[in-house]
C-alpha cells in the first residue's frame, strides 16, 4: 500500500499529466489516420518521416544543407515506390541514393565530411524506411487490426515499463546511457506488452486470419517486439547523449520531437511486419 501511494504521488505531477494529454492526442490522431488507411495514412506517415528526418539531421548539424535535401527527396521517392507497389525498384533507389551522396561529397570536397555523408545515408533507413512499415502493415490483409500491434508493443511496453519502474525499479538497466530505466521496468514492459497482446487477440482473434492461433502467437509477437522496442528507445537515447541534447524537438509537449515519441516504433514496426509475414 505504501509503495502504491508513493508511486501515485510520483506519477501525478505536471510532467506526467502533460505527457498523458499529449499521449491521448497522439492516440486519437493514430485512430483516425489508421482507420482511414490508404492515402490518409500514407501522407501522415510520409510527413512524420520527413519531420523525424529533419530532427535527426538537425542533431547532426546538416538540417538545411544541400546534402540533407538528397535525403528528403529520397524519402519522398521511396514512399512513392511503396505506394505504387514498386518494391522491385527499391534496391536501385538505395544504390542510386548512395552514389548521389558520394558524388556530392566528392565534387564539393571538403565542404562535407565523410561523417556527414554517412549521416545522410543512415537517416533514410533509420527514420523513413523503418517508419514506413506502419503504412505497409496497415495495407496487408487484416492490416486494420494487425497494425495496432505496433503501438501496443511500443507505446504499451513503454507505459508499462515506466509504471513498473516507478513502483519497483531498483536495478539499473543501462546506468550510463539511461539511468532512469531499470531491469524491473524492462520486465514489466515486456510482460505488459504480452498481456496487452493477449487481450487484443482475445477480442479480435476472428479478424486476424493472417496469424495462426492469435491468442498464443500475438502475445509472443508483442513480447519479442516489446523487448526490441527498448533497443530502439535506448538507441535514440544514445544518439542524444553523443550530441548532448535532451530532446530531438519540441513538437509534442511532454515528449519532445517525433523521434522522442516514435523511437521505439521505429524498431517495432518492421519487426512486427516480418514476424507476421513468417507466421502466416
């Protein structure tokens, strides 16, 4: 009882309430865009990717540089290709993208360091490609139900980990990189993601023809994806630590920028997409 009261007192502060309100707004936006799907979700995901890419390039100090615009253009071209189901052209895009970046690096030398050229190349995959799996999963058969697993595993795991960490956290998971995260929180997050997956599968199992035995497989998918989502969270924290910044942006009150809120989604979306593909 004492632990519970202490936890509640820690949670009910201005920062938590601000995060909660922003989180509710994000959920509403997600419900609307994912329910519509199609071009609405396509445009939303593209915009989120471009904003996230801008935030990342800003950290690297190349946000408004000529070489960064190659990344923005490549993101748009990539999304057009997946929208038109031209998956066979993606490898050609990636090779051309690398060649163009290196051409700019060579012919403007020494304007851009090799590090900045690599940052531009990295950004397309880390932000744009990874986030595109939200749209790609939604466009699968039964995608309107399956796509929610991304958010159950990322945001659900994050929330459960936060609550478990506040109430029971004692052992630091990554003391240097993220001192507030605990092993107990991580365990609580994975268990919470699996439990949310089980509840979700129990309610919508008849709408998940893509998955065999949803009540068994969905919790497994959610537990694996929830665990990997923590890697995405820590990876984003590592980049911020390296560049001595607190948040990637200020777009979302209480959360920071797009990358601060979607850091775990970036890793979760493709993992769930391919787990479902393999479990058909």
